[in-house]
């Protein structure tokens, strides 16, 4: 499925109770766009969302750090009883999902930029890609281009500063609009008619992109494809919940204070939910932050 990284049956024991929650993880708040799609597609599932906001953005981290944090948070979610894990972060998927999938005893769904659907719909054969620098330099992204770009020209732009803006709940300030326009203008000038959002933070900038580009760009957001892949995965493992859980709101956790996450969930998802702080130490953060308790 475009935009979703399919999972194979994991090794080891996984949660078999259909009423067990699904874990969703992102470096920060961008994965809320995936959570929104999952709630719409799978309304009966209990959800646990973890934002590693203390260490965001991952796009400025080295590969080992990204693998280290993804593994630690995945293990924490397994400890919370998660029956499946959605790695709702393009950067974490690109750099770590193969290793994490081998080590965790539950099925995983990752995300990747929608190169294939973009190539299928572009009429001008020029496509823009906004993603983090780590995603763009990854072997997984290069493989997507090799397999699916065809005769399309892909103009790839690292969205420096965009993740940080969304993390601040800034989706429309003059500074944000100027930065976003500096990224989109070269694509539009080159004749791009399609834009791939290669980071789960970026769908929250949809309105800003529309204000700049109007209807000249068809936006490829893969969050719905990810939710559908999760649906198929739960079906395949006979783990799909068919009854509404007693708690209707997701459980939200953050490695930072969580206030921005609460505000963004309220503003963009209309979810007024508590965000709990959680410490999830890992090898790299223990080395960098010896005072973590």
C-alpha cells in the first residue's frame, strides 16, 4: 500500500487480546495526523500515543540515536500491552524499522513518503517532496525513487524548521509562511503539480500550503493509507477490536511536558485529553543525560 510499510508476522510472543491497545509513536507531534486517520478507520481500537518530544526533531539526529530511541519506545509500548505498533515517523521508519521489526514481538506498520502515488497522479511529471534531511538521504527513500519515480522529476527539499514550527503549534505565522514559501516556490517554478508530504508533521501545514500554492499542487498525505494497512494487519492477526472500548479517548504520553501536545490535539483534532509525562531512558540518552532518573 502506498505510504505504509507492511509488516510480517513477528517472532516471539505478541499480545493476542483483541481488546489490547495499538501503540502509535512519533518523535513529536506529527504522528497525531496518523492517529487522526487511525481513529477514523478503526473507531473501536484503544490507542496509546507516545511523543518523544524531549528529543525531537529526529531529522537532526544521527542514525544510531534514531534506532536507539525507536527501539526503547517500542519496548515501552510492548510493556504497556500494545498488540501492534505504528511507527508514525518517516525518519524513524527510514532509519530503524527493519531492526525494530526483528526485535519486537508485535507486528509493526511504518510510514514512508508517497513516491508511488505521486508518480501515478502527476500530469506535469514534476513532483515536489518535503521531508526531513534524514529521510531524504536514507537508502529506503532512494529505493522508493529507483522503483517508482519512472519518468517523473522529483524535486526534494529538506523542510528545515517545519517540524519545530508544528511542535510549537505554529501553522500560520508570518515567519512560518515565509519559510514554507521558500521551499515551495522552486517546485512551483519548475512546474510541479504534486507535493509529497514526507513527514507526518507536515499534514498540519495543509492550510498554509494551500494559502501559498492554491490548487496548483495535489497533496499526497499517506496517513489514510497507513490506517488502512493497520486495519489489514490487525485482521491478518485476528486482533481487530469489534466493540467500542470503555475509554473513548487515546492515552497520550510525552517525554517532554506535554502541554504543546495537549494544545495541538485540542486545536487540530478536537481532542481534549490529558497528556502524561513519561521517562523512557535508552542507551544514548543515558550517555547524553546522566541525570535522568
